[in-house]
C-alpha cells in the first residue's frame, strides 16, 4: 500500500500571499490530520477531518483552514502568509477516529515565507 | 498540555539495546501510549503502541509498568539509522486523533 503523500514537497512564498497544500491519505483511511512543525514550537496540531467534516481544531488563527473531499483527500490553506508561517506542514491519516487508531504521517511540505 | 516526560537526549552504542524511558503519571485507564520517531526533517514514523500489556513488533518492544505510570521503548540492536527524535505520546481519547507532541528524546547511536 502506498503511504501518505503530500504535494508539493517544497514551496517558497512571499508575505501576504496564500498557499494551498495537498494530502492524499493511505487508501481506505478516512481521517486526515494536519500538523505544523517549527523549531520554536515543535509539532503542533492544526485540525482533523473525518468524512469531510472538521472534527477537531488546534489553536491557530483563522488564516489556517482546511477541507476534505469525498475521496478523503485533504487540502489546507493558509491565507495572508506571515514570516512565522515558515514551517514543515505534516499530514497524517488513519482509518477512523476510534480508540485505538494509529496515524501514519506523510513526508511533509516545507514552506518558506520570504 | 503534553502528558509525558522524556529525557532530552540519550546516547547508545551501535549494536547495543537502546532503552528510552517515558513518564506518564497522569494517564487514564483507557489511554494508549504511542511511540513515534522522526529522522531529521522527515515525517514522524510510527513505531509501536500499547495499553496495558507489553508489546513487540519488528521494530521495537514496549514495556509498560503495571501501574501504567511509565513505559520504556526498547530498540534491541540499535544501528546508526536509529538516530532520531523519539516521541512518547499519550493518546487522549476526547481529543480524537489529535496527538500532543512533547520535545521528545534525541537518541544518538554512535559507532
């Protein structure tokens, strides 16, 4: 089975622009979660989607948004980019949201905001 | 709001067992302990998880104390490729699939 894939792998944007990142979960997985990793804050949860519905949201401003499609693929969008949004954005998928769920991470998209 | 405590770093000789400790004294009865590792700039890799009993898979063993307040991840024969940051996470069920990562333990395997 193919793993979680994320596109693009690298991205350079300038302040004020917006960006869309894509995540394709493992086949059959219906839950997708997004995380941001920075040297200062570590790995932080952004949000989780299951069956096209946002199930949980981390403590990030409204500039960060996401969605999930009927095929479980997910996108996250960051509007009005700031320098501090430079980070590794990670996507993880799991079968569902039950008690004993294992999440599998993709390789990440590295975003640099200039 | 991480519920685990890990040493910031550890060293291990290549070929020897690496034993990584984790304290989770406030764990609830239905919360699982998960271990992930992250090799430089890659996505975290799932290693193993457990609830009460010890667990073993092809990568590692997980030993959970009887009171469940701590656990140890064991890599039986560490190699240089095991150098990574290891995260011990208590999966809080009301959080859904949200994982709360702490700072983890940097494991350096040396030849």
